[in-house]
């Protein structure tokens, strides 16, 4: 990897793409490079870019960390502006490395337009073909047998020669069954170590389970690699369920979240919303402190290598969700998700929506709220993309509607309009299903959708949606209601942007009259209406 990066011309960025199947070990290779050569760099930047929205969000956070003020970002007209700012910063500084994880699908096509040309090194992981004129490419393939043996057996130096030979013979058969795939082998080793079963016993179970999976194979688990992981996962899950049914439930919940940076506190705080109580330990002490039972269950998942737990020091408050988090391999997550039946997926969707809503609301300070929302934003987005896969789409959940409204309002106030139009549209659909088309909750969703369109400069769309919101509020709340006046003010502002100044003045005047009557002359809403007029 170092040699490939050094092939770039002096001053130019060395760009290296690690290409291979999901779970083949690309991210671990990228981390291994960093651990070996971090002293060569002044700055290290790690960005999650598994979707375009995530990529934009990562560049936005990087811009803030590099010194660009949030208020300035809010004033920028497009995402390209703060991405350009980051690119210029990188090109005017040296000795940095930019690590981009999971640049797949559309991101693989777009990401190279975001990258600087000079100043440092760039490594990205991807499953997509990358043209050789854009980056040096290393194909990450299956492990060699010798490497696979080391991964599966670990240190066997204390065994006799006969035992070592027997182990190697059995391990070679297991490796053949799992096709030298690192993730499958890693899970297999964790299973053997934690169950204290022999390799012979494991091999027999593996062959039996793999045959069944191959017979039942469908499009969801197509391919030898998916089948290898599914086989190992099934064997390990059976053991996990026998040790901790709560662990198995937490694992299923993880299948509905973004696979990286899953806050541990999500399960500690929201065990009730996730319906974990019946699966937690019956130990009297654990009943009094359920978070202890949650941690015990997660320890089981860590022991079987289904999740990785990371604890780190952060400068912010103790309850910062970023302090303690879980990571689940993407391919394992996919296998788990695909194994859940439609009825259970819908039930999980309701529980996850309630838990995310509860976890991101009722925060004391703005600083805590920002920390909480930023920690869960990627999970909410990921969760929203899975809703299309449900038998009931969208789910009839008031908590889901409230969650979507919270996120859209937060992003709108932050001036970050990229990637939230879909969430705003979804909130309208959910409210229409749950509350009906002529309901104040649906009007609120239309109002926020209009605000998103306005922030994106789509004034025609914004006008249409805000008119719908105003019509509902006038009908359901009356002409003298503050929410009705808020819609008037927003629609008036849209009229201003479209050059319809007479209509804007009339609506601002009406809104001002309502605020003066209902709020009083000294209220901030009244002052804002006066300012707008």
C-alpha cells in the first residue's frame, strides 16, 4: 500500500482504492496501514461515505472541525461550497491522510470530484470497479491458506506435534468450507473459543448447517460468501440465544441501524421502548439496574465477535453518545436483517422508531441536543431507507412521525438541507396514514417540507406545500391561531423570493395582526412579523 501511494508524482495526492467483497477485510487493511505509518502524518481524517448523504455530512463535520463556522455553513447556498472549502484547506496544507470507508454505489462515481489534488494521501475502500486513471487499485481477495490457518487457530505453540497436525487438518477443512473468507473465519474462531467445542465438532455442525442453507438459498443470501457467513452466523446465534436471549434481540435491533458508531446508551436507555425487558436477566439486581443486564448481553455479542465495542475519551459531556459505541460488520448485519421475517421486521420498525424518538427528544440544553442528534442522525437515515422493505409502508407509527419531524427541523435549523427532503416527504406520508390528510400534524409535516424546499431554492414546490399547510391550519385551527400565522409568515417569505411582493405584504400584515392579538406586542413572534413586514 505504501509503495502504491509513493508512485504518485511529487506534490500530487497519492490515491489508493482497496477493492473487494463486503467483509473481505478492506477496512482492516486501511486501519493496519494507518497504525504502521501514522507518524508520517500530521493530520488524519476518517470519513464515512457509504451513502451520498453520509458523505456530504462527513465533509460538513470535517469543515467545522477544521475551523469553518457553523453559521457560515448555514449561509452557504449549496453543499459544494463547504466541500470546496475543505478541499482548499487540504490543498494548502501538507502531510495529511484522508481515509474514506465504504465508497460504494453512487458515492464511488462522485467521490473523486470531491478530492484534493495535492497535499497528502487518500485511501478509500470500495466494492465498485475504479478506473486506473483515478486511483491506484489493490484488489483485496480471499486469504491465503497459511493466513487463514493463523486466523482460525491462533497460537498453538503449547500443543503437541500430533495435536497440532490434527488441528491443522481439521482447520484446513473448515477453511475450505468457508472459502478462506476472513469475516467467516473470524466468527468461526470466536465460536470455537467461547463454546470450548472441538474443531471436529464444529466442522460437523458447519457441514450440516451449510448443506441446509445451500438448499434453502434464495436471492437474499446468494453467493458463496454470503452463504459462508450465514452458516457461521446461524451456528453462533444458536449458541448466543442459549446464553442470552437479550443478546440475540439486541443483535436484531442492530440490523436496523447504521452499522458503525451505534451508541451503547441507546440500548441502556431505551430497553423498554425496544421491548427488551422480557429478555433481560431475571437476576434481582439486574431488575433494579437494567443497564447492567444490557451490558452483560452486549458482552456476549462481543465475545462471539458479532459486534466490536469501542470506548473513547471525548472532551464533551459524560452522556455524549460517542463515548461508548458498537460496530457490526456490514455483511453480518445484512445476513441478520435478511433472516428476520416480514411480520417481525414491522414490529421492530415500530420499536426502533419509538426508541430513536425517545432518545433524541427531551434534552436539557442545546449543546446536548446537538450532540444527541448528530450521534443518531446516520442511524435515523439508515433506518428510514429500510422502511421501503416493510410489508406496511410506511408503518402507521405516531412516534415515527414525531422522529422525522425532529430530524427535519434540526437539520433545517442547522442549514443542512442535503439528504432531508426524503425524510420530510416520508413524514408527510406517515402523518397522512396515521393522522389523516387534514390534520394539524400533517400540516406541520407540510410546513417543514416547504421549509426544506425553500432552503434548497425550490420556491415553486415550497409555495405549493406551504399553501396546503396553511389551508389545513385555517380549517382546523382557525384564522387567529399562532400556527396559522406562522404558515402565513412562511408563505409570505416564499412570495418575496418569487417576486410576488403584494401577496407577501398582505400575508405578513395578516400574520402580524394575529401575533399582536394572541401573543401580545412584546412577543418574539410579533417582533419577527414586524421585521418581515
